[in-house]
C-alpha cells in the first residue's frame, strides 16, 4: 500500500473520529497537540486503523509515534510485516 493511500485512510479515520475536517495532513503535525487528540481519541483511532488494515499495532511502538509521519511509518512497517508473514 502506498504512503499516500495510507495517509488518505488515516485522514478519513481521523475525521470520522474527531468530527473535524482536515484539508491536509502535515506529516510533521503532532498527533496529540497539533491534531488535539487525547488518549481516548488515540485509542479509538488505533482500533479503527487496526480493524481497517487488519494489523496489530504494538503499544510500545505506538508510544514512540509523536507525529503523523511517525504513525504513517509505523503503519507501513506493520503492513510490510503482515505481507512477509503471508509470504512465509
């Protein structure tokens, strides 16, 4: 899955979760301060992402994701690992 497609899915899920409309997702935007996501918003967003992409996100990895770009990197890694597991 291309990063732009992941960003589009993330944008859609963010808007569904928060009720806000974002014209664009800046990869340097802070998830909590820049997008005003509290811990409940983050948990719900991650659950939606996991369900949509059929992946599991490690809590430790998630705690290191501070920006939109960090989260997209994390999603790319998880999707790549999922692909490797299917191939094996």
